[in-house]
C-alpha cells in the first residue's frame, strides 16, 4: 500500500471507504499539525503559481486561505 503522508480534509476518508479501498490515518499532535500545514502552504502556493486558468487559480487561493485560517487559529 502506498504511503502518502498528506493532510486529509474534505471528507476524503469517507470517499475512499465508498470506493472499497483500505487506508489508515492518524491524528497529529499540535506541533506535527502545524509543521504539515506549513508544508501544505508551500504546496498550494506552487499550485497557485502554476495555475493555467482563473478557475484553477481561484481554487488554489481558496486552499491557501483555508490553511491561513487554520494557522491563524493556532497562533
């Protein structure tokens, strides 16, 4: 089974269960969570920079905003 080491959101586990596939998750402690949010922020920023359409750019900005909200709640 591949290991993705990704933050999970948007009810992805329920979607995977619906496909009949198996997976595992774990809940991160606060320090791990913030570290992963920071990594995800860079990933989403790269995707925004590389976006080819306004729609794609908007989606990536929405993802960035969600991360910023989560980080601001922590800080």
